[in-house]
C-alpha cells in the first residue's frame, strides 16, 4: 500500500512539473514593439460573442527602466506592468492584477495570463499575442492547451475578426 501511494505521489509530482510552462525571459527577449491579440479565454463566461464583429487595435509595448513594461492601446489606454522578483511575473494597478508572460511553443507568440478583478468580480483570463496580425493555427492550438491547463473555459475562446491598424482608435 505504501509503495502504491509513493508511486501515485511521484506520478502526480511528475505530471505537475510537466505542466510548468516556459516564461518570458526579459533578459534575452525584447518586448518592445507592436503586438496583436490573436485569441482570449477566461474562467468565467464573458460576452465576447457579442464582440466577434469588433476589430481589435494592436498594442504597443515599451520596456521601461527596471524591467517594467508599458502596455498602450489607442494612445489613451496605458498600463504599466511592474516587474517582480519571479521571472515572467508582473503586477499592475497597484498589485490588483497579476500578469504572467508565458512563451508559446510557436516563435513570435506569447500568452498573457492575467488574474485580477473585473467589474467587481475576480477573473482569470489569458490572451494569445503575436508580432504579426495573422492567426497562426499552431499558436492557437498551443494557446488552447495552456488555457485548459490553467482551468480556463476553452469552449468560449474569443478570436477577433481582424485588427484595426488605424492609429486614431476612433469608435
């Protein structure tokens, strides 16, 4: 019986280690530039279906002093992601949001795993981002696996119809 428990315990530990995902290596990667959201998922039902016809504007990321990141969209919407001691982990809005930047299995793609409060309720979500506006099927499959491993609702993954490259961001 003890050997069975030991075997199950070791198997569980191995499975958990296998789920560890590579994180953003801010020492060797440059986040600066334009990024496009390719897909999003959350642990709660979010009315993204209503947004399927909405185009998504690209986001601009600037690397700041101390390894912090400034994420901007539409020039008026800007958030600073404050670097923590944990690789790939950032906080925003005074620590109310935690963002993990995970490296996708597909070059030029990353997954932003976000935890925090949205409209008065706790939410966990993930966004697949890439350097070019086209959706890469391999990156999307990788995103689905990561979203599922993080307990997100993969049945309601939102894929925007396209991207609005207009810098004015007018409605």
